[in-house]
């Protein structure tokens, strides 16, 4: 029987070959199917139509085709083997004996023939499902086998011209294989008709195939045939429901319901599989997608009818989503251990994969769907969601600052740029509003916060490294600071600000909002640096024995942090609170460095000042000359201190030198008796003039301090004691904080200890002070910071009438 079947199929293929070669007399086969003459047949089965049908060949055909040989005989053998395979797949338990052209027996009268003139599929003998005998399901099985064999016969006849092409063999060169591929793709470049939303559903068979056969067709991806039979089975189920009145306990009805459910599950799984793989294999699946779209449309139209399945469009979109996810997951991703630039490389490959997938959708898949599916837009939206989930997963592995930067740059700029979503190859389908990547609420903010948090850690680490570098380059070796543009210079402020500016400018390229966050983060972290630096510097400088070097370092860092403060002022508008707080910290550091300089200088001159206004001072200038030497040295160093801090520091030095110098008069440790007061006044005046010149050369603006030495020298140098009362008013006017105690101490130095004239002078001073009131500037407070020694003389408070009158 198998031999007869193979002989008949071989004859059928030979007959088909004759028709393709121009035989005009195509005869009606004896299987009940009407076959049109050659020209009409060629019109129906044109090259494009036959090529489309060939895409629905089962996998067994591809396997058998490799076993065939070239030429007409090879085609016949392929047809015989293929039909045997179809028999085994479609009707494994059915024994068929198709009639050949030379068979004289009428197949309609043969008891072995599976076909009859009154075939259930024939329109001349329609029968309802209720009156159909059980064996007609088997007749449908045989019809299916012969029909598929006949369909494959026509496909092979159309493919005959391709037999002469250069097929790749193990002996051929790669260039020959390339030539074959180019020739084989010729039918694909033929313009395809547009798939419209409206369509004509193929005729639904009156009697459906069996469940196994429908399932087999689904597995073989013969979707059109499988679906119309599934609809026929669904109609049959609906009629049975009406017949039994919807009795849910009806056994046969329940079986049919389960069969329908199983078949619909199988069909949906196949549809999902085809859609999911359509982007990976567009050439293979684009014809199947036409049937997929029709199935979805028809199921949506029939939604609500018994026996069906809902939410087909959602399943299709999910399949599109999963297919894109498979593509994204396949993009190469290295670890940080293998490649430090792993994320930048991955995002670059990811962008290329996105463009490649969407180009396939636009160029190959979009034409397989009706316009109502909005295929390109659907793919783009699914791509957005897949990429968003992928980036969310990647974020868990991001640790370094540059990795956060690459991720932000990809999301905000690269994704919608011409490199990816704005690619020219995706236009005009890619609309402007579709290019931006939508993310979950809070995702971008969380990513930016993570970026700023990591940035703060890096800035803190960098600032620690700055201190260490300063120690290694400067402090450890005791290297003197460089003088640049006449000022002591350290690169510490440039190193810091270069790093801060680099981070701010980098964030500005991504987003203005991110720039503001980064600016605040950097300034906040920088607020802790002045105190940390000062603690490290003081710990080292306290062991430095070279006072000159110690001073130069302090002036250097006053200059550096002053420059750093100026840099931060440029961000006052965008980060006012952070800038103000940082300036406070910097000002605090500069003030402490200034104070340390002043205290160090005063500590250096203290031994020389302590011996002023003594007997040795009166006869020896050595201590004063040492004082002048220290002031000159400091003056030379101050030339390398940047304004405005140099002015503040010079004024402070001027004030404290004057204060300490005058304080020696207030200690009651020496009295100029026996007319030594004139010598003392003369020396005081000369030294005072020299001090004034020194501080004028240092550009001190505290000129209000200049007269005090002259006033005091006049009081001390007066020959006639009574004339002292006439020199009190200028002193009171310019220095309202000059008190009676201070005057008493000056009179003691003058040599006036317990005489009557002293009391008269003090009384006159009291009167002048009462008349002056609170006049004078409190900013010029000098004597309030000078402690005067209290005169413990028992006669100090004796009433004036009780004191003897003494001459000068």
C-alpha cells in the first residue's frame, strides 16, 4: 500500500512538472478537489503567493529537502518522502490509498477509498454536526492529509526554478554561499501589499478536524487551517450547548469544553511564541504574524461568545515585551572585575541593540500587522518599560561615581539622542514624544541622590588626600612656600576647587537640577575641611622650631583659603545657604591663623617690651632695637600676604604693639625722679616716632593710634607740674577710655607720687571727663584693654587741704 502511495505521489509531482512546463490540459484529479488549468493555476499560485505558502512548511520538509538530490528526480523523491511524513504527522493511524491517473477504478465506488463524491467538506452535501456519523471525522482526517500534500506539491512546483541556483556545498567557497543567499532573498524585496484592518475570514469547515489534528496543526504553525477548524469546533460546542440547554453537568459538553480550552491554550502559547521570537527571526515569522493578527482581531470580535478566550491583545503586548526583554538580556555585560568600564561598554551595546530591534520592527514586522495594532509605537513603549526595568536592575550593581554618571548620561541624554531613539533610521515613525525614557516615580531622584551621596564620599576622600599631599610635599621636608605674583602660594586651593568644579561642570552637562544638587553636596562636604585641615596643621606646626618658616606657612594658608572663599562666592545665587556656611568656616580658619600669627609675634617681642620704661631702658636701646628688628621682619613677610587679610593683620599688629608699649607706663615699676622725666619723655617721643614710621611703611590704617605716644610724652616731660592740667583735654577727646587710674600711673612714672599738685591734676581730669560725657568713638578703645596698677600709697586719697604745698 505504501508503495502505491509513493508511486501515486511521484506521478502527481511529475504531472505538476509537466504543467509548469506549459501543459495546457490540467485534468481534474479523482480525489474530489477541483484543480484549475495551467494559466489560472499560475494566476492563483504566483511566485509571491507560493513563496508565502512555502514559509508554512513543516520542519520535516526542511529536513527531507536536505536529503534530496538536484534535478527533477530529486524533486520527485522529496515529494514522495514529504507526503509520507505528512501522512505520519496528520493521520498516524489512518491507511490511505490515493488513486493514480492510470487507475481505472472509480474511487467513489471503491470501499477502500477514503474519499467519496459526497465528501463532508464538499459544498454539495452539507450536513449538520448532529446528523454526521462518527466516521466522517476520519474522512476529514484523510482530506486534511491529501490537501496538505497537494499544497506542498504546488510549493515544490513553484520552487523548481530555484533548483538551478548555486546551493552551498562543503566544497564551495564562502563567496558562492553569499551569492546564493543574495539570489534566494530576491522574493523578499518584492513589494508586499498593505495589511488592512478589514479582512475576510476563510470558510469555517462544517465538520472540524479532531482535537489532535488541530493541535498538530498549531504545533506545525499552520495557523490559518488550525484556527478555522478551532472556530468550527467552537460553533459545534455552541450548538451542543443550545441543544442541552446549557446543562453544565453534561459529560460530553464538558469534554468538548476542556478540548476547546486546551486548544486555545495551545494556540495562545503558539501565538505568544511566534510574537516573542518575531524580532529575533523576522524573516521566518513575518508571514505568520499576518495570521496572528487576524486571530487576535477575530477573537476580539467574538469576545463574550462561549468557548473562547479573552485578553488576546494584552497577551500579544506581553509577548512583544518579553521578546524585547530577551533581546536586552542577551546584550553582553561584563563585571567590574573584568573591565573597569563595564557599564559604559554595556550601555553602548544596549543602545545599538535597541536601534537594531526597532529597525527590524519598522522594516520587516510592521507590515505584517493592520494599522490598528500601532505596532511601532507598541514596540517603543514596551522597549521603554524593558529598558527601565533593566536599568533598575543594573543600579543594584553600580558603586563608583563614574558608573552613576554613565547611567544618568544614558537616561537623560543618550537614550533620546540621535544615537538611539532619535536615530534617522527610525524616522518618521519615531515621534518626538516617544523618544524620552519614562521611568518609575522617584527612580531618577533616587539615582541622583545616590550619585550625590557617592560624590560626597569621593570629595571627602579627596580632601583627606589633599592634606596628606601637603604633608608629603611641604611639611615633611620643611619646604618653603613658593612666591607667585609676590604672594606666598600653595596649590591646595587650586587642587580643591579644580576637583569641585570638575564635578559641578560634569553634572551641568547632564541636568541643571543635578548641577544644583551636586553643588550643594560639594559645598556641604567642603564645610568640614577647614577645621580638619587646621587640626592637622596645628599638630605639625607646634613642633616647628623655625619661627620664620612657621609664619610663612600661616600666611600661605591664609592666602590659599582666602582664594578658596572667593571661588565659592560664584555659587551664592544657586546655593546661598551652603556658600554662607562655608564662608563662615573659612573665615573662622583665617581668623584663627591670623590670631596664631599675632600671638606668635607678640610672644617673640614680649621679652623686649617687658624691659621698657625701666632704668635700663632709659640708658639702653638694645631691647627697643630688637623690637624694631622683629617688626621689620614681620613687615617684610606681610608683603607676601594677600589683601584684605594683610590689612587686618597689620592693623592688629599695630594695635597690640602700641598697647603693649603703653602698658609699660601703667605698671608703676619705675618713677623718673630727679628731673629724669625729661630724658624719659624725649626717649619716648623718639621711639614713638620710629614706631609710627614702621607702621606707616606697613600701610597700617590705624592712624588713630599715632597721637597717644605724643600726648603721654608731653605729660611726662612737662617741667612745671601745673601745666600738665592743660594737656589733658586732647587726650580725653581722642581716647575717651583713658581713665583716672591710667593718669595716676602716668603721673607715677613722671615722679609725682604724693604731692599736692598730683591731686589737683587728678581733680581737673575728673572735671574734664564729666564735661566730655560719652563722646568719642568706641571703636578706638585702647586704654580699656590696658590694665593700670592701683596706687596703694596711703596718701593717695588724702584731701587736698591736708597736703603740704610743695614746689616743683
